[in-house]
C-alpha cells in the first residue's frame, strides 16, 4: 500500500474516513443517492454565501478543466466575446478552451508573479464594447499566487459584463462571498480544498445567467444548462455519475464542517504555508511570489544558490521518506512547488523541511 503523503494542490491527501465511503457501491437511480447529490448542492451554496433564490450548484462529471470548459462553452455564445485574464498556465488553458471551441476572445497577459489589474481590466472593457464575459483564475497554482478576483469582479459588474472565476484550488480553503463580489459563475473540483477525491467538478452559477445558457452549449456532455435542468428535479445526473466520488465528497463536506468550516481550514492552510516559507528560508530557499500575493494553497520556491541537483533527485529522496512534492511550472527560473492543503499539518511541514535540509546537506557533502 502506498503510504506517502501528497504535498500537492490536488489530488491531495484525504482522511481514511473519506476513503472508506468509497467502499459502498451505490445505484445512480436510487432515491437515497439522489438525495445525497441534492444535499451536496445545498451545502455548496452555503459555502459560497449565496441563496437558492439567486444561485444554484451544478455538479459535472470529470476533472476541474471539464467544469471550466463547461462554463465557458455553455455561457459564451456565438455573438459574445470573452476576455481572459491570465497570469499562469490555468489562465492560459482558458485560452486553449476558447480556441478549440471557436469562441471569440481577447487575452490580457500578466507576468506570472503579478496579479491582473482591475484598472487594466476596466480599460480593456471600455475600449472593447464587444466583450461580454470575463474569466480569471483565483488561486493560480502555476506559481501559488492568489489573484484579486474581488476587485476585478466588481469592475466587471460595474461595466455590465459576466464574471467567470476558476476557483479550483481555493474554494473551500479561502472564503469567497460569491454574490457580494459579483461573481456569476465559479468553478471548483471535488479533490481540492474540500478534500474529496478526483471525479467531478462543480459550478455555482447565478440563476439568471445560467438561464441564458440555454441552447448555447458547444458540447452535449458539457452542456451546463441541460445538466442543471436534469439535476434540479431530484438530483439525478444526466449521464453516469462517479458514485464513489460523490459519497466521498459528501463525507468530506461533513469533515469540513467538523473542522470549523472554511475559516478554520483557511487558518490551518495559512499556518502551514507560513511555517513552510519560514523553514525553507532558513535553508536559503526563497519563495517566487512576494508575501503580499502569496496564496495559502501552494508555494513556488527558487532552487537555492549553487544548486547541483535535479528535481527528480530531490523528489525521489523525499518520496522514499513519505512525501510527494511538485515540479516547478514557471518557465523563466529553476523552481519547485510544495502544497500544504489536504490532511497536512504543521508536523508534516516540519518533517518535509527537515528532509529537504538532509538532502541538500547530502548533495553538498557536509
């Protein structure tokens, strides 16, 4: 049995009690199972601080990218135009989605270590009245930066456009008052901060904007409107759902409540993150993102000066001793990434920092 813990931004290390839920085989047509789906949808709205009168939650089979593609290809019609704010690989993936779907778009590129500017978004919207929708990533795990979606969303709404947020790696771990900030569609995944396992994404959508998606979808299976129309009746998914993943997610939601909700989980993640940065700084390893914009989910670190090792060497050393870390995704520098979400606590952070210290000492011959 694999026993190492994942220091990654999801999939992540889950509890034994979440895993145990997957031992039960459930029928998709069963009323008890459909009730579980409905309970999940209701709890997600509460986490987003929205009411059932204004918003709804739609579960979508597949990874987080399936959810993002579902929203973009279902909401941006042939007469519409999308502005993509990108400062990492996942913002750039939205461009790939738009290109594949034949969606008219404009992309606002920002450096990977800087947040997209609300003022710049306002300028772009004023200069291009054809833009109808704006999309942006909240926690960009390419670097670990936490983008200011609140400021951007408020600009977008003041200009009368639709706001789409990829909150894949932040929802459930960072508090997001969706309605107050003016977000129309927000997307996340089962295997992120709610600490379930991979298998479905979910979309929290403003009802009046979701209604406008009718007939716009460019895909049968990713049609967000049709998925909602079926699911809202009694919790039945249109096509075969990942039953084991749904049961695990329901348990993960219960455990989030038991921990103390998003506030408590954010506190744990933030404390993990600050301790990690402190411990690695003592080893001469500096974070890529400045303290102001560093998110609590995952951190990108520069290699230490005079580094004489490959990532794979360090990865294997740490993995053999109980932890898995992530390679860097920033192209202009040698970096690696360490996540601190999931069932990870300060003792784990101290252990992995100690392993990195041992590894570096071994490489230097000291």
